[in-house]
């Protein structure tokens, strides 16, 4: 078993890391680190555990340590669920101290020498680690996963991109409140309400999508326009996607491409890889957030209502994925599994 | 005072007609008609009044009559809040019996000789009444308002259309549960959920938008693509709109065009006309459904977040309007006011 | 494996029966029966499956049959999720045809010769089957589980009743929308709302509680007063309980009694028996509906905030249980397991 | 017009004070005070106005001043919407500086020499001001209104208390999120959830109810037991109340007492006094939070489902009132109106 530290372990994404790593065949949480406020308390006390599965017993009684590479000892991998404002410097310190940091934070995602992996799509980008180590003069590494809404979006885009090409795309999101962490969105802001703004999200969706679907050295050159909205759901980001393809793309052919799509995680049978990265539903009113977000144990994007788009000339469809599993901790763990198999850890 | 009948008076939109007509300076509800089930009961008993203002006293004790032109006597105007399946034939019967029917139902909206009025935009389409009477050989008339989501959308489109031209547009909606009537959407379908499908809605948005922004005889020739979603809000349809303009349209110029926009209802000072059909907000996270749906007494569309759209090359923005007021009964009443001023009633 | 029929299999509780029986070690669903409307369609088509786990493959393709003892062949046990209006006569027919009917319907619950089992509490009431068979002259049997809110309530009452005695109790409920079935509660009735009325529920809580905590022949003689309310939660009934005990009952002693409480299902290690029927939490703001309803796989009642009650002189506490699992299908299955072990099936 | 300062004007209750005082016939907001963070900004900037009516123009451009009796000049009355932790000392300073402080904060409510007025019930308690001034050696005064849930509860209790006597009562609440202020309750804590705990609330309901229904010098001696729960509603506290009366109280007689109940505010025709402090509804499923909270412009308690209580031997019923209007700012303003008429201001 590889020993893992979780940084920012008491927050919502940190808790999902702890939850998903409970019983993991390769990784074992041996260190939980969080901010000053939690230091010295047990994880159970500090985390105010808010998941609907019980707090893993082995972790519950651990003492929370500082988010400091000197306080974290004897671990083989570091998972970062830090807020971005903190993550930038801290993750560099850990990489500099020799750790492989698998991060959900946005701080380093767009750095040209940092892989941002949605591993079914672009795990070849791990090649950037070499450049990163050379330029930054460290033995560790920083590897990131994309923003939650981008992760959910790019899975079904990949087979379209490969088979039909993409010129441009427009996407409107209906995102769950868990995406804002805890306490996050105030209840007075979301009951009987929609908030048509999520700070930084539209820019992330537009730039991260290009980086993921590009090569390690060059972003894809299609245009992306997004509009991001917060709705009153617990988990699960729904997205209405309109795609202009390079080649004519009939809905049936697009569905077939999605259903046949598998990536390296499936071929390598990584423990957290869903059987199908994209699941296509044909029911007229699906996917629905509450009913479908756990498909593929929360690691698949469910696509429905694939139909012709009269404006962009390609297809439009609905995509749904679990924002804190596939869109955050689950994707990070899948990345770590890939890194292990490829001997980076 | 003109005497008004409300058909389908016990349903949700029927109740909004009764609510908005309470204290109206020109119209007075003197007849309430509903289906067999309600016949002979008082309106109070039959309606299970579900609005947050009290049931108007004058109407509460009226006996509900049949939805039949022979049962409705001595009225000057007929408001129809009938379900579309019923409305087609019934509204023809009333028009045939000489009544002017102002309808919220979709049954006749797309008939080429029936005006579908969002009156700030296309009240000149009332000219179709003449053709309608000639072809259908009746003295009455059917005049409709658009679908709720289309009404909200077309108000801000009109100033763009006039000043910059429109080549195409993409719109994703987040629609309130009241749009489905009562009982309508099951609570198990909407708590912690989004339903990415509303029967017939996308087709309505695409075709009705073209008819409203066209001339009386010819729909506008831009392309429209929509994706419609039901979210957990009581009232208020939010829409993320992406527009390809013919001429270059800077966000500031678009905002100015919207703010300056007025139509005939404003010029004629019709009682239900909002001061501004379109209200522009500059706060970064507005409009919000619960906070802004009652702007202009529920008769305005509130627009926010006007920004450049990198894909279609025009602008993208958020629009919000009240679906059962501007998008249904309120628009119908505004149409009736226009018809009265123009001597059709 | 015993072959099981589920009557009313397409409704919400019917679906939970099918879901919970999937992979059950003793019972296998071989027949699904539903109303006329569903007859001849596959279960997949007819059920519009609405659970967040996938529809069990083995059942998905079964043809739905009539709710008629002549249409149901070759089964060893019949689970009834029928609406009460239908259940009365149908369940008698099945019992008369020799089947053991394990029913969630209220129709026969209060019949003096029908056991209403919450099996940790009163499985000795199965003795009524003998009387039932003699009086009704049938070889089958009808065994019921209590109303959902009563099931959740009576688990923590039992250890209080046994150790301290109960003179009276007052309970106010906050019940989930799934308790009303599908479509059930209209969304316009529950978003930003509480409905302080559930038809028949208060009477059920008051009479069923007495029957369960009594002997097979005589209800318990304490008084019960309830007030039932519907709130906007998907699953999980929360109850604020105030108990007047016969003997002085300190909160700590009550908690200890609850924690030590086990019943026959635990002793017999029945497959669906939770390890603990009652789980006591000491966190100041728990149990919470969404976070705690799945404790004990949805088969436990979670109790929190046990404190002295200054009015009744005993204790007050919060109880929470899963209404469609422990409160309906799960309790029915646990009853069936007990009946099998006791050779009634 | 009397000039009014609002302390804590940017918070949720502060905003309701500003909203309700807009257009008030006697009081005019001339000073808005808030914490350090807001100082020097306009009220519009500082408040992030979150009400569904527009921000009053006259107040929007005012500069926010310090919460300090030296910064507040030239006002005739001070309304306090301060958090309790701050209110204790600050309100004393203002009273000491000669101001009459009408406070919604809990800090001084239970002080024996501070009136806690729900004015239909106990406005005679203003006599405590004399004692307060004497003991505290100040010219000003502190007058409070009760906690929101207590205000709603005590209105219907008063006619029962007067006509039938009260020995004890049990109450379970279902309270709106606005009661916790803004940001207050995290959305992850309330969507698809109930929280069975509100810090300090149960103690407040139990002690404040006794003080209000007692004389100025002595609390009423009946016992109160409460259980407080937060549910997913925006505004409106619902309460399930069980009352043990001294004299036999038939539901019809209780309803009649409630309907006939008026207090000093009605007799004095105070501007904010509702026509009826208690409105009785006979519909079987009312009052409902969203539909009935604005009865009496949010100043009445609506009571429904009055029925016999088999445990306490009196009656049980449902009470609903608007927590930020009747339960906070509206009650404060009504108190101020009474104080003005009685020449305390």
C-alpha cells in the first residue's frame, strides 16, 4: 500500500478524497493536513464530517497536521484539496520537497508545464512532468485535474473531437451547490432561486477545455463560450452543450462514438475507472441530476437528448456528471492510479 | 367597465388572470368557466385558490359555468387559460359566436391568420384579425400571446434585432415549476433535481420567436436553437442567450439599446404596461430568479451579464421574466388593453 | 430461493421492494403485477424506474401481469405495495388462494386478527395468523407492516416502554415527499413550503402505535397525540417526540436502553436486520434527514438530542428513519424473513 | 416625521426594518449604522440588498455610519437589528445617551427591567421603563420584541390564556432559513434536509413565552417544552402547538376566542397593526408557509387545524407567522408606534 496525505482534508472535497480512498486497493490515507484552526485536533473533531456514509474509522482518530511539507512525513503521494489561494505556494513546496502532488486546485492547472489530466482524454500529457522537473528543478511533481464542470464536459467532447472534429462549442451549466464547498452557497441564495454567476468558472471552462483536448504543448484551437449557473441541487453538474463539428455529425453517429469511447484508464483497468466514461441514455427526459449522477459510481458522464443543432450545424445534447467525484476527488484519484502504473510514484 | 369571462379559471394561469384583473381599471371578471368537474360550485370551492394574495371577493362567490359559448352570457371579452388540447375547438366556438378571445393557449398561436402578440414587439400583427375574420367567416377573433419562455426572450431580442440584426441565436432555459400548471411537476421530480426536457417547449421557442419578430405575413429568417430545462423555482424563467448579430454589437451598445427600448404599450400608457419592457442590471450575479422576477410588477424582462460571445461573434446575456405574469396572464391582459384602445373590443 | 410476486410493483414502494429484493439471499422476484394500464408491458416500460440505482436486469424485462391471484402463478410469497383502496379486497383474494401476503397497505393493519409487525418489537404477534386462518377460513395469511411514520417512531419507543413504561406521548413529524408516492405531492405544494396535513396519518400514528406496543390481543393503553407535516425532503421522516414515562427516565438511561435494544431479527441474524434497530447520536444537531437516513442501510431509526421534557416529565428526543425502506418495503421484507424462519412460508 | 436610525442596517433584519419603514407615516430612516466593514460606503453598496422589493431610494445613497452613539446624530428613535453578541453593550450606550432603543436583539430581552413586548399581548409592560431608568440612571430606554418563534406563538396563546387558562404547552417548530440571517444557514445544510437544532432557540421559546404572558413583574407560571427545527422555507415559521388548558376548551370555542382577539394596537389603530392579530383558517391543510405567511401584511399569526389534544387534554393546532416581519422588524416597528402614542418618544 502507498501512503497518502490529503491536504485540505477537512473541506468538502477533502472529505470526498478521504471517503473514496477508504478501502482503496493501492492507496491508504496516513496523514490528514488542514489549516491552523484544525491543527492538533482529531480528524473527526476537525472535519465536522458531512457525508452520508460514515467517517472511515482509520482516519477519524488521526491528528490533523499543518499544511507544511515538514509536517507531513513518510508518505508516497500527496492529494491536494486546498483552496486555490493557498494551493499555489504550498503545492510548489511539496513538489520541491520531492512529493508527487495530485491536485484538485486551480492554481497550477494552466501552467504550461503542469499536466491537467482528465485521464481518459489526455494522459499522454504526463510527459510534461519531465519538462516541469527540469525547469523547476525539483524531484517531485504537480499534476492537476480540471475544474469540475470542465471534467464533466470534456469526456463526451473527446469522441466527437476525434471522429468529427470540433470548430466551436457553446455550453450552459446548471451546477450543484456542493461545487462551492462548505459552507459555500448561502441557503437564502439558492432556495427558490438560480444564480447566473460562478466566479471564474466561465473562463476556466473555456481555457481548460482547450488545454485538455490539445496536445501536451498546444491547446486545441476551437472556440468555447460558456454561461455558468448555480441551481438548487446537492451534487451533479448538468450542462446543455451545442457543438459545431468539422465533419457532418448525425446524432446516432455521435451517440455511437460516445458509447464506444474508452481511454487508457479502461485499458489499464485502473481501480477507479468506470466501465464507460460516457453513458448514453435514450429516454426523452434524462439524464436527471438526482437520478443519474451516481452512474459509473459517479465517475461517468451521462449524455442524453443528442439532437441536431440548427444554429451551429452540429449536435446539441445534455451532459451530467458528479462534480465532487468525477469532477474533483475521483478524477484526482484516477490520475494518481495512472501515475502509479506509469511509475511516477 | 368591460365584462370579462375567464375560461379555465380554476387552473394556475386562470387564477393569475383573476388575480391580475382584480382592481383592473377597464376589465371586470363577471364570468368564470371551467371543466365539468367544477360546474355549479362557487369559484372559491372549485379553484382551491393557491396564490399568496387573497382570492378576490367579487369572484370568490361566483358560480363556475361550463366552458361553452352558450353558457357564457353578456361579456365583452373572453380570456382563455384553457389547456391547449381543449382550447383549439372551444376558442373557435367563441370566436364564431362573436367574441374576441384573448388566449394563452398554444392551440392557435402558429395559425398564419392568428396574431401572436408580445405587444411591445409586434402589435402591428393585429392586422391579421381582418384576414382571420374573412377566411373563417366569424365576427369574433382569436388573439394569442406567446409561450412563457418565448415572451421573456423576445423582449430583449427586439432592440437587438432592430439595431444590430440577428443571424442566429442559441438559448438554454432554467424554467420554474409554475410553468407546468397545477399539479404539474411532481415534487419527487424536482427536489434536488433538474429535468432537461419540457414537452414541446423547444419547438415553441424556435418557431414562435421567428413569428413574433417577423412581419404579420412572414416570420423572421434567423435560426434559433434552444435547450429547455425545469429547475426548482416557483416562478420566473431564466434564460442564457447567445446571439449572432448581423452588425458588430458591443455589450454597452446592446445594453443601451435595451434600456431605450419602448413599444406601443408604453406610448399608449396601457394600464399593464411596465415602464420599461427590458431592465438592464449591471451587478455581476444578477438577475436572480427569486429576487428579480417581480421587476416591473412581473411585466419586465430583466437582463444582466451582457458580454461578448466568442463563438457566435455577438453577445451573450442572462434574461429573466415572470412566466405566469409576463409569460402568460399578464401578457394576455396587456394584449386585451391594446385591442380595446384599437377598438377591436 | 423462494419465488416472490410484487403487487403494485410499478409504484414508488413497489420499486423499492424490487430494488431491495435484488440480490436478496432468500427471495427472488419472479412476478410483477400492476394495474390494468401496465398489463402486458415489460416492467422496464411500465415502471418508469425512478430510483438512483439501476433497474435490476432480471426484473426489467418481465412482463407485468394483472393484480389477480389467477394471474400470479408459482410463487411462494406475495409482497403487496398496493394502494390501500385496492389492497383490501385483493389481499383477501390472495390469502384465500393460499398465499402469504406481506403487505405495506393500511387496509388490514388494524384488523384484530392481522399481525402488524415491526419485528424487533412485536414479532410474537404472528400468533394472530392462526386465529386469522380459523376465522377467515383460508390457508394463506395477511401480515402487514405499520405506517412509515409509526415504524420509525416505535423502534425507539420500545426500549422506553420496556424499561420505564409509557403513560402518554406527543409527536410532531416532518415527513418526506416520497411518503406520498409518485406523482404524490405537487412541486408547487412543497418548494418553499410546509403542508401541515397528511390525510389519515395522525390517526394511523395514534392507533398503530398502541397496537404494536400492545400484546397480540390488546393494544397498549397509553395515549398518543400527533401532528403530521410534509416538508421538502426526498426520503426520511423526522419526528420530534415527547414522552411521559411511568418511571423516572433520565436522558442517559434512556439512551443506554436504546443502544442496548435488540429484537428477534438481530438474534436470528435475519438478512435485512440492521445491527442496531436504534442508533443514538450525541452530536448537538443530529440526526439530519439527508445525512442520517441511510444509517443501518435505511433500516435503523437514528435518535438524537435526548433531553428532559419539562411538561410531560419524561424525555423528549428527535427520531429519524427512512420512510420507504424501514418504513415500508424494508420492513415488509424483514417481516417475510421472519415468517420464513418461523416456517410460515 | 420622527427621525430613525437603524443599527445593523445591512443585515437581513436590518434590511427588513428599512423596507418596512419606507413610506411609514410616522418614522423616517435618516441614519443607517453598521459594522466597521461597511463604514463610509453608501447603504446601497454596503447592504447587498437582497429583498424582492427595490431598495428605498432615499436610503440607498446614505452613507453608512459607525454603530456608535456619537456617530448617530439628530434622531428621535433607534431601531436595533444588531447581532446579540454586539447588542448588549451598544444598546446600553445608546440608552445611556438618551435614546429610546427598540431592539430585536436577544441581549436584554430577559432583563427584569426591560419590556419585551408583543404589543397585542403585554404592552402594559412598558411600565418597566420607569424602573429601568431609575435603576440604570439613564434617560433613554431599551424596549425589545421577542424571538421570532415566540412572537408567532404567543399571539394565539393569549386568547387561550385569557379565556381558558394554560397549565402547560408543547411546541415543535418548522422554521424558515431567513431566521438565521444572511449568509446564515449553508445551502448544503438545508436542501433535502431538516436540521433539528437552532442554537438557544428552545430556551428562548420557553422563557420568553412565560415573560410575555406574565405580568410586568412576574412571568406566567405554566410550563413550556419546545423542539426547534430548521426546514427549507424562505420565510415563515410554522409551529405545531399542544396546549393543556385549565378549563375545558373545545376547538370551536378556542377558534372563537382567537377570532375575537384584539389588543391595544388594534384599538389605537396603530399603522402597522394588522386588522386581526390571529386569523383562523378552517381549510384542512392550512396554514401553509408560502401561501399564508403574508396574511395581515406579515403581521398576523394564521392558525389552523384546531382540534382536541388527547394527551394534554386541551387543544392542538398549527400556527404560522412571518418571522422577519411579525417575528422581528415588524414587531419592533409596532412597538415603536405604541411608544410614540404613549409619549415615550
